[in-house]
């Protein structure tokens, strides 16, 4: 009895007029009797040649010649876009390995299916607790991203995001510690990924060993750089104390900082910091937007009101950040209007009287203050006309205590000769300015030079 298979094939596919472009479209089971083994058509499984992985159009035309069977237009699909590290011949040569173990359960009936990751893991047991775990050796199954040149850019953009990358401290600690970790990074990342934040990317071997990839450059072009603040930088005095760290390890600074980051403050090119600054990279022209560090809070709150001590003692090298003009903008006496807060003139008397303001740092107290008080009508017109002293009656008789507490405020208006009119045995009335109970011997014992400010001879 003759086989009915040829008749069946004619009935099954005789009316087929279509364009086939891949294994999903090809009726494998209808051809099961013609091709007993997969490698009969898929020679590339044995040779590893991509162009031989599918039969060519001429092979189909041996049957589908338009006479015996309707012609079928066949276009073999190109290599699949993937970043898997896979080799058909290597797997085919393994003992007892068949096509059906990956592509279907019954290869003789050509029940063909696509291979799945779950199928791979049946043999290639993943040692990590999760596919995207930091402990996973990604390069075992995947090739570096730049080598996966068939992957479309959208596939790269849709790569799964490892949970470890969302950890709060990830950006501070993400640098690969081993060669295997670095290779794993290269499965998803290229140099352009790192260059978005690392201004010294061309100096770091961990980055330069990654390949370059134009697709990654496009994806990174509009992403902002992210700079987590290191723990050391969070110290309140870091801006003052960062110099020693920079001198000890300037390469660490260059991960985030370029030379302009420092020269915004360090104006003096001849100081010790110049060597460190020169070792930092220059910013990359046209670099990623947002690739700047937040401005540093160098001085604490209200420092401008109490910086005199630091400036006078040299505890701070002010010239590292400030030019002389910066200081004179405020310390220019009557020429400056930006030093004092608003409405200071209306309420400055209390601060001056309490000694909280060092007026003579900017003002000539005998000229500037007196001129202003006379122009505003609050200057004294005599010993008993005491408009300036809040109109307190007989102020002259009770001013001693105020003078002993804050003599500097008196000097805002009065000259030494004003005091000597009363408190001098030679020029005035000889009134003792020290008040009752003054311990002249004790004062002289502590500092006799103080007495010489007023006394021409030894009062003791």
C-alpha cells in the first residue's frame, strides 16, 4: 500500500501562498515526514555559523516550485537580537543533549518552541538567590553590552532594574570590588554610563575597561548626574577641614569635582592648594546637564557677625576664598551700606552702649558718629542738655556707672578732653572717676600700665 503522506502534504500546504519570515510562521509539524532531524535544515546548529542557522529560499523551492506545490516566498530571519552568551555547537556536542530539550518535548513531530530562561536554569543552576542579585556572575550567561550590537536601544532602556540599585547607600558603594563584579557591570553598562557622573572617568581603570556604546550615550544624554553627599562631607566643619583630606587623596576628590569647583573659592594660585587643584580634571565640554555639586555651606549661620576673631587670629586662611576687595566692600566705613541689617541706625544705640558692636572697625567714632548725631539733632548741646542720653535728667551726675560698663560707647561722641574737664587734678575739677570703694592698689598690682593712661605720675 502506497503511503498517503505526499497526498496529505499537498492537501495541507497546496493552497499556502504566503511570506514566511521565521520559525513562528513555519509549519514544522506539517513537514515532519520530510525532515527527520532538525540539523537537516538547521546546519548552523552544528557549525555555529549564523548564516547557516536557517535554510535558504532555494531549498524551499525544491518542492514549492509553483507546479507541484504553490510557490512560497521564504526569507530566513536574521540572528536574533540578544546579549546571551550561547553557542549551539557546544551544547549540541554534550552527551545526550537533543534539540527537544530546549525547543520542544517531541522533536520527531517537530513540536518546536522557543527556548526559555527557565529551560536554561534547569542545567545552569543559578548560584545567587535572585537572577539580578549582586552575587550573580552575570558574565556566565551574558556578553558585554557593547558586543551585543544587535540589541535595539529600546531593549537596553527596558533592562530590568536590580533591587540593589535602589538601596539608600548604593551610589556611595557601587564601585566594583573584584574583577568578576566589574565584568558583571559591563553586561548592562558602558563607559558612557559612568561618565555621566565621574568627571575623572578617563583616569579610572574600572571604567576605561568597559566598552563604549553609542546606544548608551543616547540614553544617558538627558539624564542628570547624581552626587550623594559622602559621610565625611556631612560634618558641620567639613568646609573648613577638607584641605587635609584633599592633600592626602586628591584622586578621591576628582570622582566628583573639577578644577572650577575649587577655584570658585580658592583664588590664590600660589598657595598649597594649587597643587591639588591642578591635579583635578577639567570639566568635559558639553557634559551631562546637572553635573555639578551643590554649593558648599562654608561658614555657619551668623558667621559674618562674629568672624573678626577668626580673621584676626589667622585660624582661617581667608585669602583662600576672599580677595581684599571682598572685605573692603563691608569694611569701608561710611561708604558701605550693606554691612548692617535693615533699620540698624534706628536701634543701634543699644548695641553700641552694650559693647556688642565694634564700631571703630569701620567708623571713625569721633567724626562719623558725632557728625551723624549733630545732623539728626540728637547731639548734646551742653552738659545738661542730654538729648542723646534718652533725656535722663542730670545725666552728668549719674553717668559714671554707664561709663565704667561701656566706655567704648562714650567714645562714639566724646573726646578725652571732655572727661578731663572734670576728672583731672591739673586741668579740671579733680573729681575722682573711679567711684567709691575703688581698689587702686589692687588694680595697680594687676596691671600698673593701665594707670598710666590717665595718671602722669604714680598715683600709688
